[in-house]
């Protein structure tokens, strides 16, 4: 007679709260949900429940599940204490947080099985296949993994010490370390991996900062985007390893082998696709180095030997150079070697001595030329869009059309003049279309005929500006020597009349007020006086009046002539409105009462 447990009933008290219980019968089959657990299984008669939903969690303590097919089954949180899973197929099953204490999993197929946070205390996993299994945060205390296959195993946060591991495997910093291990993204900072066998391991994105990899085998390992800064590579074998995007620097020791095209230079792994961002390669011997598609952003190559080096496709943005020797075999598109400097888009040429340099047609887009010496340099046809400068010395023999040097800055369309100090600069006739003048100082500058269309003037400091620009950005105006933008916001501080004060019909109401900035400071006299009829005063929505400005008192004043026909006791409004161009910068209304 068969014993049947129907509908996944939760039994309290016998097996714990919310645990689906099934006591191990002597000879009868057991049904849990849609899964029939065969008693006394054999290689031909066994539990066959692929993809079964056995969550609840189910309690299968002591059950004989040998030969069972539970591939893809959901056994999240299942209690399998002392269960016999010899030769069972648990591939792709979810055993996260499952209890497998003292369980027997000899020869079990656990390929791609999720065992995250599972308790495998004293479990027997001899000769089990755990290829691609996820054991993150599992408890392996006393577990026996003799002969187990761990290729591609994911781990991290492991607790407990197994009684045995397969040959060539160990646990370091909570990770299973061995040939073919999946250590993608692993945090192995300062880990001791001396002599470790990591051949074919996936270490992509892993952090190995300061790790001791002396005598380690990393042949064929995937180290894409891994960080090896400060690691010890003495005697390490990296033959055939993938090092694309690897971050290094401060490396010690000499490896016994590196992949083709790679070398160890000045503590850095140098090769195709290397990530050498911020690397200090000053005076480094990079002759014949293969740096195709390498990232050298903000790297220092001052004095380096680039004879025969191949930099095809390399990223050189922000690279600092000068004193470079040798001729590279190839450079990225748009880059050249001039007077020992790498010249190209985004190059850092701060303080560069480019005296008499031939920069004809050079691409200096977004390059930094602050403090550079351009005496006698030829920049005919050079692209200077986004160029950052200041403190430039010397006079070039030629500049691109519409460009000039003013107060040590390269001035032209699209120039990067953010934070530039152009106090008193003569920018008359300059073309600054599309330029970046964010937070630049233009106090006292001459802007007669200057084309500022499309220019970014956010936060610009002005005052005392002379001349009239030929064009300004949308929403900007020049008033009293000040550049005013669409975000200009002022406040009206009314002096008289007071709110709800009375006036005699037919009398004159004197209106006085002050305009202040967003910081509460009165507007500068030149600006206030230059506003003219951009400031208006209206009475009861009548015709606007233009107030006069008294610089001694920093006050605006207007006189409103009222009509005798006004109704006594009625409130009438006085409105102060400031509109500069099309931008309303201030408004204030006060009510007064006729009598």
C-alpha cells in the first residue's frame, strides 16, 4: 500500500514551522506534490522529477534519493539531512539555503546547480561533478570533495574547512581556488596564492591587488579587466592568459611566461588592450611594445622610448609626454609625434615646449595647452575645438582661421575657456561661437563685434564690459557692462509706499524701491543705471512708467499721478516689473487704498 502526502501540506510541530514533512518509509513510495519519491531506488527504477517544485521547504531527512533525476528542480531551503543522493542528477537544480548535513552525494551530477548558502557540513561529495555550480556562501565544514570536478565552480564567502578537496584545489579568502575555477569579480586583495593552479580559471574583473601569485600557474586564465596592482608575479606562468583590460602597476617579481605580445615594464603589464590609465611610464623602455587598443588615459610617457612601438587604436586622451625617443611603428588615428610630444585629440601638453613645432593640420581637439610655448609654431589648419589654454608664451607663425592668442589664451570657435581669467582682455572681433566660458572672468573686457552665439556663459563674471558684441547666446543681454543670462533672478525691496497704506485721490504717490541680487546685495550702479526702461512701474495695470535711478541712495524712484475719480476704500495695485530682453528677472506688487 502506498503512502501519499498530498497538496504539499505544512505540518507544524513534527518537522518545524512551514516545513513540508515526509518521513522516510521502509518500502512505500512517497508523493510530494507532483513528485513521486521511489523507495528502494535502483539504476533503472528511481525518482524521476525533473523541474519539480519542491519548495516549502520540503523535509527529506534520511531519504534515499540515489539515482534520482531532480535536474532543474526547485529545492530552495530543502532539508536533506542524511539523505542519500548517490549518483543523483541535480544539474541546474536550485538548492539555495538547503540543508545537506551528512548527506551523501557521491558521483552526483551537480552541474550548474545553485548551492548558494547551502549547509554541506560533513556532506560526502566524492567524485561529484560540480562544474559551473554556485557555492557562494555555502558551509563546507567537514565536507569531503575528494575527486570532485570543480571546473567553472563559483564561490566566495565560503565557511568551514572541508576534510578533503580535489588535487590542485584549495580555499583562499572564502573562494575555491583551482584550475578552471570561476572567480569572475572575486575580491582577492592581498590573497596568498603562492603556487596556486589557476590554469584556465576565469578571473575576469577580479581584484588581485597586492596578491602573492609567486609560482602560480595562470596559463590560459581569463584576466580580462582584472586588477593586479602591486601583485607579486615572481615565477608565475601566464602563458596564453587573456590580459585585455588588465590594470597593473607596482608589480614585483618576474613571471616565467607571459602571453604573446606582452611584457613587464616598470611594474606594468604592457600589451594589446592593457588598461594603463594613469600609469607612470616616464623613461620606460617601450621599444617594440604592442599597445594596440591599449588604454593610456592620463598616462605619463615623458622620456619613454617608443621605437617601433605599435599604438594602433590606443586611447591616449590626457597623455603627458615630451622627450620621447624613437619612432613608433604606428599611432592612433589623429595622433603624431612632434618635438618629442604625442600630439592628438585630448593630449595633455601642459607646459610643453613646442617652439618651432610643425603642427600644420594637427588634431588638438580637447587638448590642454596651458603654459605651452608656441613660439614659431605653425598651427595652420590645426583643429582647436575644445582646446584648453592659458599662460601660453611665444607667438606662433600661424594659427587656424578665426583663432588668435589673447592674454595667453587661444581664442576661437569652440575654445574651452572655462574659468579663464580674461579681465580687461581685448576680445573685439573675436569669434567665440560655441565656446565654453563657464565661470570665466570677463570683467572690463572689450567685446566690440565679438561673436558669442551659442557660447556657454553659465556663471560668467562680468562688469565694466565695453563694446557691443555682434551676437550673444539665446536669452543673454549686455546691460550696463554686465552680461545677464536667462537664469538671472533679482528681488524688489520696496521702500515706499508701504502695503495697504492710503493715498488721497488725485494726489501723487511717490514710489521708491531697490533691486537686489539673489545674495541680497544691491545691484552695481552701472548695471542698475543701465537697465533704463527694462524696469517699469504700473498703477492698477495702467501704462508703465520708467523709474529713475539714484546711485547715491541705490534707489529707483517713480511718481504715480492718481485720478480723482478713483473709488474710496478700494485697493489699487502698484507693480514693479523687470524684464531684460525676454527674461523676467524680478516682479513685486504692493496694494494701496484710495481715500
